[in-house]
């Protein structure tokens, strides 16, 4: 019989987190030996010194040689959808299109309270695995109305002591296909959402997809916001929205402020055209977010064999100097029935899906859910360095290889120097 676990696990939403003076005996990426970190009185990292060099004060957390990383960043999630698989019929074809249809039936009858409760559950799950920063999309349009936005905003407020959350207004059913959606997007931003979302490939024609992107930039300029657009989430080699998004990014001077989410079709382009698009993404400093679990699951659905993997060209983008991050995207919804909010699972799947298998590539895989994702969300004060926020996760393993191989639960999740979970 298994021994009773000694780990105490609490629901952090109901507890007052303990303030720490620092962390002792931490192993850090890319550095040999053990280190002691101290926090200042606002929970930022004050010092990082070789372990045992400085006098240790009481009230620190002993990492006991475990790997300490900056808190994970989930750059692409749908909190309004989380756990909605319980509310809809099964997705029989497994396609994106059937998922959108099933979700459309469900979302019209959801209350803001229902959305809030499921979102809080998902935030707690993500935080328990060490995520400190999330960008969620929220469905906005004439079908969803603003109830889903209300629910997600309320969940963010309820969990503000656990996690930083950026909310992108997401016109799931298109903007030109759903007259009235643009006004709802504007209203959602005025209610407190942060980022202009989009879904360029979900319009009726290529011309409408381009107009969709034009409207995103108009909105972004009106409110001075970043853009994060679902784009080319298809195996269709003729879906060519990403190059237009990158070109408009340069045209509007929005370099570094635009994220292209999914970009699956890039893998189905002719190699010469793919190279052109990758160069354009680099020139425009567009961030690319891949969602390995969901792309593997939803793409390749119209293939017999061999089946395409569905992810964008991650290794080629990274080699070209494009910032690539990886997201969970879905937790138990009509688009993807699995998903736990464990970002190490996401990096683990990326390892397999695009052969990020050498030791330096494993480091790159981990970057996609830490440093690269932080860059896409334009987080300031992120990382393990003096002056950064004390938002870190301690793992019961010594290196990145073992972290990816075993994907352990954290031994501590710390936010601004306060211990949330252990
Ligand atoms: Zn998405």
C-alpha cells in the first residue's frame, strides 16, 4: 500500500500565503552548484549568491538542491472554455469546425457565474503546477455576448493573488461573418480586457480575412493595445493570413507587439514560400505561439496516412531567430478533451512533435514555456535575476532533462516572495 503523502496541498485561493525571506540550496539553469536567493520587502529577488556564503535568516524555503525556475508562463489559454467538455456533446470528427459548432450551442446558455467558477478551477490547476502568468482568450461576439467576458474578468479578480492574467478579446465566429462582434470587442476592452484577439482564417474569403486583420489593427491603434491573433490554424497550404499580419505589423509600426497563434499552415507551405514567411515574421518581430497538444489533436484530421503533426515549423522559426512560445490552449473542452494546465507537459509534447531532442533543444523547449512566453506577453521583471519579481517554481529534480522526462509536481510555487503551494 502506498505511504500517505507528506505533501500538504492547500487551495491557495482560501489561504493567506506565507511571506518568505528567500530560497536556499537552489539549483539554477546554466549555472553549476547551489545558490541562495533573498527577497526584498516587496517580494522581488534581492540577491543571488553561492549557497552558504551569506548569513541565512529564518523564514526561507529550502529547495534541497531542486531546480528553481522562473514561474511558468502559459501564453495561450481559453479560461471560458475550461472543463466545458462536461457541458457539450462529444466532438465526433475531432475537427476544429465541429468543436466551434458544439461550443456555439453551449456558450449561448452559459451564465457569467458558471464561466467564473470553471475559470477559477483552471487557474488553480495551472498555478498548482507552477504557472505564474497566463494569457487567456475570451469568446466575444453576438453568440457569446459579454457574459463570458464578465465571468473571466471576475475569475481574474478572485485569483489576483495567485497569478497575473492578460485577457485577449477573441471573436471566435469571425468579425465580418458576425456583424456586431467588433462592437462587442470594443466593449470588452472597455470592461477591462487587455489584448486585441482575432481569428483571421475563420472568415468566408481571403479578402475578408485580410479585412479582419485590418480591423484588429484599427482597434489596437484606437486603444493602444497588443494583438494576439489565432491565424492559419489549418493544414490548408493556401491559408496565407500570417504573411499579411506580419506585413501590417511593419506597416503600423507594431513590431514586437503582435503574436501569431498556431500558424499551423506554415508547415504545409512549399519550403520556398515558408522561408519567405519566416523571414517576414522575424523582420516584423512577430511572436509565434504554438499549442502542441491541441495542434496535434485537431490538425491532420483530413489526412489519411501519413498524418501531418499540425504544429508550425518550430525548429525553423527558432533557428531563424523568431520568438516561439508554447501554450496549453485548452483544458477539457470540445476542442481538446484532455489537458491539465501543466506547462512541462506542453514542453514535453513539443519535444516529440518537432524533434527538440538534443540537450540544447530541450533547453529551447523549456524556454517556450518560460522566457520566450514572457517575451511574447511583454512581461517586465521576469526571470531569475536580482531585481526581478520573486515569482518562481521549485522542482524536485536537478536539471532540465529530468524536468522534461519526469514532469514532477513542484515542491514550491512562489509568487512575489510568498509561498502559494508546497
Ligand atoms: Zn486558442
